[in-house]
C-alpha cells in the first residue's frame, strides 16, 4: 500500500522538529563512537584478566624476560599481585601461604643460580681482554690488602704515640689516617669496576645475580612493612553487599579473581614440569661425569676439582628438588584458593537471587496495593470526581514508594548522610522557592508601606479591595478596572506574596480611600454659556470642597511633609467643543465608598443649574 505524500511530509517535519540536521549528525557520530568503543573493548577484553608478567609465550617474550633479569622471580610476582585481591579471611590465609612459598622458591632459585654461575666460572678459559682484566683484579686485590694494612698501622701509631719517639719516625696525625682510608676506598671502587668488567668480558653472571638478589631482598623488606588486613569469614564478608548492585559487582569480581588464580595454578604446574626436566638433565650429566671419572686415573688436583664440581652439581640438584616441591605446593594453594572463590561465588549468587526475589515481592505488593486502591475508590458513595482524584493520588503514591523501595534494593540505602541532606535541601529550596519568596514577601506587605485589609490596590493588572493578607497569599475582592472601581465582580482572586519582592503593586488607598471621579455635561451653544459654566463651577466646588480639603491633608501626611503642597484636590472643569455644542468635563475628588452618592448629588445640583434659565424665561 503506497503512503500518501502528505503522510511522508508530515513524518519528515516531525523528524526535523525532534532532531534537526545538526542534532542528527551529532547523534550519528556519537553512535559510531559508541559502536567502535564497544568493538575495541571486546577485542581487548583479556587485558584486564591476565597477569602481565606471566605472558612470556613465544621467543620474543622469553627474550625480553631474559634481558630484564637472569633469575625468574615470577612466582613471587604472582603471589604479590594476587594478595591484594583476597577479600575474606580464608582467602587471606591462602594468600599469605602463597607468599611464603613463593618467597622460598625465589630464594632457592637465586641460590641455584649463584651455584651454577660459580660452577661455570671455574671452567671459563680467560683470553685477551678477559685475561688482562683478571690480572688487574688480582693486582687490585693485593693492593687493597696493602691499603688495609696501612690503615691498621696508622691507626695503631695514632693510638700509641710513644712508639714514634722510640722509632725516630716523624709523628703521624689524623690527616694521615684520612688519606689512608681514602686510598683504600678508591682502590676498592676500582676493584669493583674491574670485577664488573671482567664479568662482562668472561661471561660470569655471579655479580649480576648477586645484585638481583640484593634488590629482591630490599623489595621484600619494604613489602613486609606494609599492613595486610585479615578480613572476615566468607559468609559475613559476602553479606556486606546488601544491595543488588554490590552483589552483582562482587560476582563479576570473583569471576576475574578465579581466572587469575587459575592462571597462577597453571603457571606453577608448568614450572614444576620445567624444573623436573632440568633436574633430570642435570642428574644424567652428573651420573655420566661420575662414571667417566671412575674409569680414568688422574692426578690429585684434577680429582679434587672434579669432586668439587660434582658436589656443586649435587647441591643444585637438591635445590631443584626443593623448588619442584615448592611449586607443587604453590599449585595446590592456588587451587584451594580458587575453590574458596568458587564457594563465595555460590554465596553471592544465592544473595543475588534473594535480591531479585525481593524486587519481585515489591512489584507484587505494588500491584496488590493498586488493586486495593481501585477497589476502595470504586465505592458509589464517593463523589465521582473526588474519587478519580484520590485514585490518581494513591496510584502515584504507590508507584513512587515502590520505585523508591526497588532503588534501595538495587543500590542500597544512602551512606553519605551529609551529602544527601545537602542535595535534598538544595532540591527543596529550588522546588519551594516560590513559597520561600512569598513568605519573605509577607514581611514586606505587613510593613508601613505594604498593603492591609480594606486597601484598594492593583496587582499584576488586577484591581480590587484587599480582604485577606496571609503568610503566603494575598486575597482581593475584584472590582474591575480603575474606571469601574467600586463595582465588585464577585470574584475572589488570590496572589502569592512573591509579587512584593519580584514585581510591583499599586496601593490607591489613603485613610479615606480617595479617588478622582469625573462627569460629562453637554451644553448647547448660546450667549449665556459662560454664565452657566460659572454657576456649574460654583456648585461643584461647594459640593466637593470639604472632601478636597480632607484629601489634601491626608496626602501631605502620607508624604511625610509638605512636598505634595503644590498638588491640589480642587475640582477642575474642562471645556471641549463638540458637534452639538460644548462638552464640560468635571473632575473632582471623592471617597471611593461614596462615589455613587456623590455623583448623584452632583447630577441633581447640576440639573437644577441647567433648569434655571428655562424657568426665568417662562416667567
């Protein structure tokens, strides 16, 4: 079925009104960014779940790890990285046991490496630069022995000055001792540099292994100074996640922790396999060397050197056996730790199901309460409109309470009380700002320059008499516009008192509630029009003189002085030409409550004035 062109244009206009071209482009760009981020996040999802120092697969990884250190300390790195992940007391015990075993395994690795390096150094044949450096090391060692002897001799002479007099040698002072010590330090530094150069030239790794061992011991001492919490048992610890969000987060954290523990256990098992292969190869080498030595006759020096080599190799075998056993224990510990995490995983899953059940119960309660409210509001005794209003209020209240309970079940009860109180206060201030301003406006309205009951005022274009001034509202009895003032419309109008602060209001009241009123007379054009005007003026002044005097006095008192003395309340007559003759506009001051009576009296007097010429001509 084809879509009418009108429908197409209407849909296009609706889309343009909602989005617009610029917003649509921004929306598309942001959508593309979100999709790309999700794709790359999925492709790199394994980065957060692996121990980086265990990723030494391939030749490049092994070469990089070999350049960093001679002795592999990844067992200790693994235990150190997993220790902070321990949440419960049971996990903490496994973490401490893993740290102890990993530390022992690394110590044994250093011991084995040092013995192997010493054994290899015995069979190194020095040539060229390495031979020269070896001779230089021997010379420096002899020189250091002489320097130490010199320091001891100077120290002894300084302690017993009587020996100088007997020997006849010049006396020594503290400066000689400082020079001897400085020479010893210089030769010792030169020896250390020469030994390092010799190690690089000959391939001896003993010095580098010793430096790595010293660095490991220093890091261990720093790590042991740090405090490690004990935690609580699994059931109590996991129950601290009282809300669904915390339980779901703990569930995912346990999955990641279990994956890391599995990696650590697999790496420990792989280390056992590697060390076993190394042990078997070294043991076969030692056995073959023993059989070869038993079948040959050599001098005592050769036999002694061979026995020392085989003793060092047996020590390395013993250390390797100990490392294999330690790695097996580490694999067992990591397996037990993973099993404990699995148990806690089940506990958290049980709590998550309880949270979902609680949310379901809240939903059931909302439905039942809503049905009960509808049933109660269906009572025919209630007014229909009132019943609909109450029904909507109850439904909204049930939904708000239910939503609040569901949010508490998901995110938990608020913990930051000061922050929550501050935010709630700010929200209430914004929501109730009109009432707050209205309350402050009441203090202005009850003042001397405010408005009071009985005043004639105009507020936001609405005029009327004030019938009530309360804390938040002002109520007027509407009397229409200024020209119709004094004729109530029967409507009561209520304003919030905020107009006293935000806007302006007009108070037309004095103590007598004076107002200007006017009447219009039409006179025919005649010769005695000026005489008639004179009589009209005298009649109006005589009728309004008393009110004019009282009004001027009250205006002056309201102005706090004589600044309004130039204003007059005397009646004014204005002449305007018209088609039928002359229009006379008379303006005068009267009380608002006496306006109509005053006007009727003036009309009566003026009618008498207008009849006088007619009566005179008749006579």
